[in-house]
C-alpha cells in the first residue's frame, strides 16, 4: 500500500465513522475535536492518523469498517503504518 492508498483508506474510514453518530461522538470526545474541526481538517494527515488510531483501539470497529468497505481486516493497520512511515520496518 502506498501513501495515496493509505490516505484514501483513512478518508473512507472517516466517512464510515461519521455515519455512526454514537461512535462519532466517542471519537470527538476522545480527540477533543469538534465537528467543525473535523470538516476543516478531514484531508490532513493528522486527522487521517487520528481516525485510524481511534479505530484500532477496538477490534470490533476495525472489523465493522473493514466489512462495510469490503477490506481485509489488516487494511486499517496497514494504512496506519504507511502514514506513520512504519511500512517496511522490520522488528526483531
């Protein structure tokens, strides 16, 4: 996955997130962001990472967004790693 694809994954995940008002409220509460902040910064790397970081806190959220977007369950984690610059890192 390249950076452009990872950004697309994050934007699609954001779209999925905002469609669920209850979960969106949890996200906004945990980040301190407002709906206006989210609108103004939806395309930023920081927002993309915030969305992906939030989702990976709960396996059910990852599975739900992955199912809804027809992704593999590793797509969210891979996109997050790419945006963090961790893709290709080898941990030993």
